[in-house]
C-alpha cells in the first residue's frame, strides 16, 4: 500500500480515528479530517498521519479542504465516516434544528465531499488503475425504529446517495462501498445523541455482551480497501452477535440454550 493515500473523515474519535490507525498499520498514507484540530494533531503525532481540520457542514471549508488535498498529493481513497445523530424525538415532536443538522452532517456533507473529491480520485485512478470510496452509514438506514426518525431519514438519504453514486460511476475504475454498522460502543456517538447525558448513554449498552467496537468497523474498512480491485463490496451490514436485528437485542451473557428439543 506504500504511496497510496486515503482521506478519512470523522478522524478525531470513534470509527474515524480507528480507521486512521488501521490504514496506517497497512502502510497507507492517511489524511485525517475532523473539526477538532487538537485531537487530530495528537493522532497525527502518534500514527504518522497527516491532519486537516475542517467542518464538513461548511461549504467554503470543504472547498478549501479539496484545494489543500489537491496541492499536497494524489488521493486514492475517500473514507467518509463523519456524521452523527441528535436526539430521539418522535416525528411529531421532532426538533427541526436537530433534524437539519443530521441531514447536513450525514447527507449534504457527503455530497460536498463526493463532488469535490471525484476529480482527485479520477486523477489517481488514471495514474494507478483504480480508486476507492467507502461510506459508513448505519443499519438505521435499513430499519426504522421508534425514536430514530430523524437519524433513520438522514442515514437512509446517505445510503441512497451511495447507491446512486455507484450507478453513476458505472464504467469507471472507482469502487463504491457502503459499510452499515449496527450497535457500536464508541466514546461519543450515543453521548452526543443524548445531549451529553452519560448515564443514559451507558444504559444503551448496559448488559449487551460485546457490542461492536470502532476497531471492528475499521478492520472491515481496511479489508474492503485491500481486496483485488475487481472486487466491489457493495454493502456490508455488520452487527454484534447480541443484536440479531435492529429491534432484537440480547442483554446478559450469550449462552447456549439447553431447553431446545
């Protein structure tokens, strides 16, 4: 992977940070992108990645990001992890402000990145034979659940964007991969969604035997990038074993049943 460069968004924490580490371990050059400059700088110092602070909901900031990436070298892969959820409101009681932020952070930011980075990815594909895009969506894009309406809608929108993009790029050597995780226990996602209520955030994971970790998702992303360029993993859905479906979550230790005939 020497001399191949990936841009990873949402790199200051969680899945994005873990992805920077995973790709650096495979020999990728990595540019971590996120809003929090200090956390990015610390990650860069530890891993040898580069870092660019950018608010992906700001169109001017994204344009400046693209210019800097173009000046600094080729881009062989975009890994779009940045996004998030706010609130657990019903449709009737939904906060328009929170829903607007979720649409901006998950859908419009993705569209801005794709529009800006496709010319860079095409340059890399022309020189090296192929390029990659990977988008982290969610199982919330696939299954609706009470309290999830705003996030369901935003992630479903992002997922559809990815599916359409794959069709639009048909005939070009640019892979389009979607990774849709279920429950992932990270330090910030649920905490941010619940307005900083740490007790409520931890209760979400209480009793669940081994939720996914950010590193698990990062490993899948790294694997998708490492497959032969003829292979496109269109959509990867991953959940912890304790979560058989969006609505079916086991709490307590997993155990073999002894009461089955």
